[in-house]
């Protein structure tokens, strides 16, 4: 998915985080954040990592943490 497409899916992962915060449910918050990270890790990877190594943020030798 492109970054733009993933940004449109905020309701999929953000609602769980907000719900846990409103309910002050710590275990639910941890679970919701982990689910959000997993969703974003799976669906929001860079579209052109080879190009980004030359001209994007990865040119500074930054690598994703997954």
C-alpha cells in the first residue's frame, strides 16, 4: 500500500487506541498499540526502498526497526 492509502486507514487502528485511552484500560491500550504497529508494519512499508536508499531518508543509513 502507498503511504497515502495507509493514512486513510486510520480508523482501523486508531479507534482501538482512543477507546482504550478513554476507558483508562492499560492492558487494552498495550494490546491496541501492538495491533496498530503490526498493522502498519504489514501494510505501510516503503513503496520504493531501493530508490529511498539513494534519495530518501534511508540515504542517511536509517533502517526500519522491524
